[in-house]
């Protein structure tokens, strides 16, 4: 008997979509199990026994998965394809991986560089990005001008953004001051659009540069800008086991 999992998880395990996207696909009637269209959530399937299709294409669960760390440069969009034909992070990955349906895990802004994860495993992406897993993301921000004690305390207690959303408390420390910039190491736990820049903007600050240093305890290290590597088995296990949920 094969492993029994929820349908949305199986779709993610096949690399077809994230769990959240899979739930939408199910609701839209795009998924069948053993020839029957399924639209309700919570259906379970047996890996290797049940036949699942998405838009008429049979999904296959492969044991081979790809987990990649990229040191993203400024000037690349964090998508698989861009409607404006701008360079994407997929362009930075070797040609022999382009047919593996690899996609970015979360996002990193066009004008931000640093650690970006990519995979073909929707379940992995779900565990790294879903807010309930509280996965921290650490950045180094080059702030134009100085930072007061009050500024740092606001970061540590939560910042009210321009749309009224208040961020959760962040870890923040000043690491250096030079050439008119204050360098702040900041760890946040949400993933709002352009959140770090907006947090500093709420303090009246402008950033000269922004780099993501780590996701959780997995650090960028000395990976050169624009280069990528496979995650180690230990790093993959960390992300998959750092937070558990009821399956």
C-alpha cells in the first residue's frame, strides 16, 4: 500500500503547483481522481495507486526533486516567465534544468539581491513560504543616513506600513556605519510585497541596497553573485522538518 496524502499535497509533490494553487485548481474543476472530477477539498489519494490528472494530463510522482539556492543579482524578476521580457531568475539556471518545471520559492524584488530558493517540489515551497510555519528571512539593508534608538525599537516592536498593516516584531541590529550608510541586519517573518523597503520607508528612510542573507538558518554564505548550487540533503531536511503540520 502506498502513502496516502491529501490531493492538494499530491499535486504539489508532483511539482505541478504549490498547495495553495492546487486548492484553487481543485475548486475550478481542473483535477480528476480515477476519472472523476473532484471539486471539494480534503480528498485523499494513494501514491502509486490512484490516477490523478490536471487539465487532462496525468500527474506522476517522481522521487527525483530539485532544490536550488541562487544568489540573485539586481535586475532579474522572480518569476518563471515575464510578460515584459525582462530577465528572470530561471535564465540564471543551467539549460539542462530548464525542462524540470523549476520555480522560485517565494519572491525577491527586482532591485534586491541575495538568497533565493528554487524547486520543482510544491510541498517544499509550501513549507518554506506559508505564514503558519513562521520561516524567518534575514536581510542586510544599507540605509542612507543614520538610525536612531527609536528607529531600531520600532523595527523590533513592529512597523505600521503604508497600507495599515503592522509587521510582527523583527530582529534588528546595526552591523556597520560607513560612507554615509548605516547597515542594518534585519530578520522578518512575513512576506509582504517589498516589505523591508516599506518598513524603512515608514521610518522616513531610503535604502541604497538590500541583500537577503538567509532563509531560516540556511545562509547564502560565499556563493558568488549570479551563481547557484543544489541544497544539501541536510538543508532540504531542515526546511521540510523545521515546521510540522497535521497531514
